C-alpha cells in the first residue's frame, strides 16, 4: 500500500510492489506487478509540471536566502549562478517524485476501479 517508503522507492502506489519508472524521465504506463494503468487519460501526468515548478521556485529562494543571509555571499555572479544551477539540478532529480506526488494525489481523489486494470485499447 501507500506509505513514505513506497513514495521514496518510486513503487506503485496501488500495490506497493512494482517499480514504476524504467528510465529516468519516462512516464509509467502501467504497474509491472499489479497491472494498474496509470495513464487514465491523455495528458494524465501534465499536472506534475506545476508541482515540480513549485519545488524549483522554493529551492531557488532557499539557495538565495542561504547564500545571502547565512553564508554572507555578496557576489551577484555567485548568487545568480547558484540560483540557476542548483534549481536546474533539483528539477532533473525531482521530476519522478513530482509524478509520484500527482499519482498519489489523484489516487486519493479517485481510488482505482476495476476498469483501471483493464486493457481498453491502451498500450
């Protein structure tokens, strides 16, 4: 089932067993263990983008605050470079977790039904 370990290990939020990402930036079509189809509709994973964007903005603000107020960095070049590079790396790292957050939120709003496990002309 769904818990923090399922989220951190990027396992299927329905069965808790299947690893749902094959590549780094792929979007899972279905769970290899329980057969749940994640793609409920075209563009299903699009809401992960604003979730990830919010995280990127938070990271940029945190980097700026740490550099300016905790480390006392005065150089605009260092601060600007840091608030571009660190959030960009974070964006790449957090992409799959943003998709997981969206999946978990959607499954909470719309628990899986039998038809979510059926082929219905999907790949």
